[in-house]
């Protein structure tokens, strides 16, 4: 039996932050950073995991349940468990990973690891899993085996990404629509290279606040609370819960509007919505930080930039700026010194275009 190679991309979210686990809209795009896995089937039920980025090599039997190790192996192992829990019996395999998705930068290195694993193991084991279910299995792996109670966005886009398009996804119905990003536009990611909090615990805490807010309105999800219903009763909410709900309900509306702006080619409007999203994440959801705020402020000074905001869970990580291709040189020149002057850190900048989702790499 010969080895086969699969790869899954990281992602950037253009708008719709902290809305996925509230059943709202998100608009991510897959980007040209990948986790690649070379997979060799085994005759037994052993999973042998290695990575070019980490020294350890792990060996597990799929017939015994091993608790998490608090290491990178939890993601592929959890994915294997979730596949089997969903009824897909797996063959053993040797999985050798390599990745150029920046780790811990909010560009979904974990989703890329889960999705590449799921695609490899499902294919080697002869299963054709519908893509939506594959995304749900990977989300389950992260939520149940790793303990990060994430939404569906990252895994979904790593599978459903499309060249030259962002994807507007309704996280309640999982209906989605590809939204073209014309060739003259660029998505520029600025990596702050800071990480301030245990993102996992703060994230799970935000999630609980949202659940309390939805329960207050007697609804299963904040998606089901209209802006009018919120306005009528927001005064009765405890201030922190009120701010969290205000962000989510506003962000869902902004993301729908951003979808329309993109369709109409109104990038100016799209950019305004990005800035408004950042402000709301900063003041109401409280997941931004000084470094991300600075990067957004610096982006605003560059001619040809339509909009900028923090992207991903927050507390550090990256910003995303939408701009004309002609604005890129100015951005690369102007933004790093403004950031470095304040924080003494050289940010990493990645100029991106949207790419296709996970696939087998054929020789
Ligand atoms: C992380 C999660 C996603 C989503 C974002 C915030 O990336 O994995 O599910 O909730 O944060 O929008």
C-alpha cells in the first residue's frame, strides 16, 4: 500500500466574529497556508503520529480510549475518535504532518490539522463523508476531545473554501454562498505576534454569557433574538451580558449587510462594516487588545484600504485588512513601523487571496 497526501488550509474571517456558536452568519475565506499530511495505511488499528514542527512521535491504539495529553496529538487523535463516534470505523495509519499555518495566531491551525486528519483517515478507510458532516465531526473533535467549545466556522471553511471567494455561511442552517473577491482586491493579514490570555477559557466564558442572554429572551440562540426584541428589553440585562448580546446581535446584522455590499461591489461599505465590527469586539465583546487596536488604527492611515479588524477569537493574533492590490506596497511600508514604535515587535504580514478547501494532493 502506498502513501497518499492530503492538505487542508487555514482561514481568515472577513466579518462575523463570535457569531458562529450563536447560530449567526460568518464570512471566512480559506488562505494559502496549509497543513499537509502524508498518510500510510496500516494493517492493524494503530495510529502513529509525527510532525515536522514538533519532536515527539505518538502511537495510539484505536481500540483503547486515551485521555488528552495537552499536546498537538490531541487534535488528530480526537478527530479519529470523533470519526468513529459518528460511525466511521477506521483503519490504522501512519500520519506524518507538516504545516505552514502560523500556530496560535488565530488563522485556524487547529482546524487545518483536524480537517487534514479527517480527510486522510476517511479516505484510507474507504468512507465518503458528506462535507458538512465532515466539518461537524472535526468541530466535535475540538470541542469534546480538546475542550475548546468552538463553533463550526473554522472547520467548515477549511473544507468548503473556494478559490477567489469568501463564503457567507449561515451557522444555524449551514446553508452557504460563495461571495466573489475580485482579482484587484487583497486580504492582508497582520500578525501581532502576541497572545494575552488563555483563549480557551475566556472563549468558553463568552459562550456561556451568550447562552444566558439567549435564555433570558426565551430563545435557543442569540440568532433568534431580533434587534427590536433586544432593544425593547436590554435594560433588564446585567451589563456584561447586555454588552455581549449587543455585539452578537449587531455583528450578525453587519455580516448580512457585508454580504450584500460585497455582491454589489461596494467595498467602501464593506470596509465600514469591518471597522464597526472591530469597535464592537473591542468595546462590547472585550476580546481585542492594544496591539490589535494599533494595527487597525495603522491600517486606516493607508490609502486604498477599505477596512480592517481583528480576526478570529481575539486576545492577540491577527488583523485582516481589505484593500486594493495597489495599496499593498503602502501598507507593507507604513504599518510595521507604526506598530513597532509602540510595542517593539515586528509584525508579520501575509498578503492573501482566497483558495480552495481541503483536498488530496495528487502527484
Ligand atoms: C475561533 C473559533 C470559531 C469562532 C471564532 C470567533 O476561531 O474556533 O468557531 O467562534 O473563534 O469568531
